[in-house]
């Protein structure tokens, strides 16, 4: 009789875990962080001289490093919305192509694209955003050409 009773308690415990997780997931949807996806107007956007480099940047960088983020359905669900909002807030603080302040240098761009930008958590969901070596060179070269038109001298 013990094995039957043991299975019953195990099933009951699994059911309570599932109910607990469901209630927790429903409750965290009420936390507002990561829910405001109202587009902000561009202040002083970065002007690209190279259409190829701009296309690469828009595909691989602009979702996090501009005010032109394209939100997809999964980031409407907490805790994913929190993680995405946190990453985007941090990315915009570092570099925002919609509110250009000249904080990124050619050497800085070269450094980040060679060390994993865009990050893996983004490229898993957006595989077309991964940069090939040729795209990295095109992006850096186009950025360098565009720097003079954006009020900065390129190092």
C-alpha cells in the first residue's frame, strides 16, 4: 500500500508546484518595469554616410542602441520584459544612435564588435543580426567615414 500512497503524494506535490509557478508568473505580470514601449523622438540622430554600414547597424545594433527598438511579443512577458528593458536601458546609456553625443569612437566600435556585439542573448532570437567578419569591417569603415559628418574627428 505504501507505493500507491507515495505516488499520490508525489503527484500532489507536483500539482502544487505547477499551481505555485502559475500563480507566481501571473502575479509578476503586474510589475510595470519593462512595459513602457512608447517610442521616444530622436534628438540628434547619427548620420550615416554609408548605406551599407547603416543597414548593418540598423539590423544588428539599433534595437538596443537607439530609440527605434522593435519589441516582439515575448518581451511583453515578465521576467523577459525586465531583462530586455534592463539590457536596452544600459545599451542606450552607453551608445544611442538616436541621440548622438559622439561617445563612441571608431576604436571603441572595433573593440566591441570583435568582443561579442551583438550579445548572444540577442542573436539567439535574432540570428540575422550576427555579424560576419566582412560585415564588421563594413560597419567600422562606414562608421569611420560617417564620424566627420557627425561633428567628430575619427582617431
